[in-house]
C-alpha cells in the first residue's frame, strides 16, 4: 500500500500571496483509492469561495485535474494533483515517521 497526498495548486484568479500549493489530504491506499480521492477533491474543493455557482473539471491525466470554480464575484483555476510517496529518509533509516 502506498502513501499519497492530494495537492491543490492555484494557477488562475489568485493573487501572489495565495499561489502556494496546499495539501488537501494525505492517506495510505491503493492507486484506485487514491484516484477516487482525487476525483472527490475535484468535485468538492471550494478554495476560498463561500458558495460555488459553477464547477468545471478538466481531466489532464488519471493523477491530475484542472478545476475552474466560479463564485458570485470570483473565479479560480486550480490544478489538483495526486502525488505518491517514493522516498522517505525516516523509512530508509528505520525510524518511524509518526
């Protein structure tokens, strides 16, 4: 079983202060479970909007989506990406990551 994170990376409609990537979730699971979690995040993540009026989801690959969310006064474009842990120094030295 692999370790995964779902990242939201703002690319459109945000100011420079809000351009940092955010980790939306982190979990252990299969590839299929991770891809399901990514799609769920694409369908529910609201960034800073109180009420989403429209959501467009564009599939780039099975591990990335571009979402455009429209509110009453703002529209945001974000890349949601799935990342699999491939190396952890705590694991390679025998230390626990918890």
